[in-house]
């Protein structure tokens, strides 16, 4: 039985986590068992996910299998993008410079700020009345 060649990496964004499996193939993109067009319905999310592959010109060389969990659609797209960039670095370390200069290897550390008690939201307050 031939061994399966794959490159595995994890990406995170907000509260979303994505495990990315990069396998040699023809460019098929599967996220949680669904095609990318069905999972990410917005054009912006699809474009964000494909950016590392397009930057390194490897879009048609790999099949991408993703397990995404937590967060929202755009958070998961960001997590997939980071995981994909890390998996490409695992495949070929020479791609790291290009991915790093494009900013795909940077973990976006911004998280959701919690709502504070006695207030309307994280930053918004109720209207102040002097009298």
C-alpha cells in the first residue's frame, strides 16, 4: 500500500480553528466535506482562502482538505488562509519568504472584546444625562 503524502498545518483566527491537509492533486478544495463554493458563499471569503496558493503559483498542484470549527464564516476563512500558508511552508521552505512578505504567515491576534456590565456593549455606553 503506497504511503499518503500530505502536509498538515493549523490556522486560527478569532475563535475559529482550521486544520489544513495539503495533498498532491489537481486543485480540489474541500471544507468540512463540502466544496469551497458551497461552504464559502461570499466572493471575498473564497478569494482570501485562495490567496496563498495564487501567490506561490501552486493552485493546480494540490488538493486541499480542511476541517474548520468555531467562529463565523470570515473567521474560518482567515483560519484556512493561515493554515494553508503554513502547510505550503512545510511542503517547501523556499516559499516562506514570498508568503511572509505577502503577510499570510502572520496570525491576526485580534479577538472579540467582551461586553461589560452596566453598559450596552464592549465600548458603547448608555446615553449620559447630566440632569
